[in-house]
């Protein structure tokens, strides 16, 4: 399996396609902004635990989640300001955000692609990281299943094109050495509510 590491401080683009591919953009948000937003979300987000069927057993999803429609729901003001900055930075009309809270390195998200039926074609997905640095693994669906690792620092954005979701899975593997929490904010462009 081919592996490529991505290093700090330079925008990186492991995958290219006609819609921008997958890019890692470190240092988009300042440290102070990230720390304040982390504290607000930790305290105020409507965190849920979820369960999934796995091998005919109901198991707890190993992270906490919260979801907001940016155009409809009451938001902590700093979350609304952050969404505005992400929209301005990337020029995409994000109207939804999914929050993930990884309490420590035992929490994770399995490799997956975003469900495309509920996204507007051509619009990207953007993930803002806060708190502990965690590794994102990006894996090509097609053999030889090339793999990239991106260490997602607080204040960074990862952008993934809609098209990339057909060809690559992404996930946050467990990382036992990580003792501190991380929050990620996944911004998406969804169709208007029915
Ligand atoms: O936490 C992350 O960086 C990834 C989140 C993710 O894959 C998702 O919300 O679908």
C-alpha cells in the first residue's frame, strides 16, 4: 500500500479533480478563535450519543455528535460567525454543520464517504478542526487503494469535493496516545428542507 505523509505549514492537495479535489489548509483560524469556539461548543452544543447496528448488535458510536441547519436553527453566535468565515474563505454557501466530539484517542469515525443524496452536487465539504491534533486517513476506493494521512491541526480546514466522495473514503482512526479532546465541524451544502 502506498503511503504519503503530509507535513505542516503548507497547503497540501493529496487529490485533484475538476471540483478542487481534497485540500489541507493549515492555520485558517487563529489559535484564540479556536480556543474560544472550542469552549463555546463544548458547553453549549446539543451533543448526542448515537447507536448503530453492527454485526446484528446495537453499538454506541464512538464520539458525540450535534447537527445544525445554519439557515434555520438557533446557533451560538460564535458558531454563526465561524460559518460566515468558512463561507467567505471557500466561496461556498454552506447551510449545515455536523459537529463531532472526540473525547480522546479512543473515539473515532470509521472510513466512509459522505452520503451524496443529501448534498448539492458540485459543492464541497469543509472540515474545521479544534483542540487535539488528530490524523485523518484518506483512502482510494479503487485498487491499489492509495492512502494519505493528514494530521489535522487546530485551525485547519480540509476541503473535499463532492466528486471526491465517489472515489475516496475518509476516517479518523483511533489514536491511543491522544489524551485531549478534539471537535470537528463538517460544513455542507444541503438541499432546502422539504
Ligand atoms: O472529524 C473529522 O475530521 C471527520 C468528520 C467526518 O468524517 C464526518 O463528519 O463525516
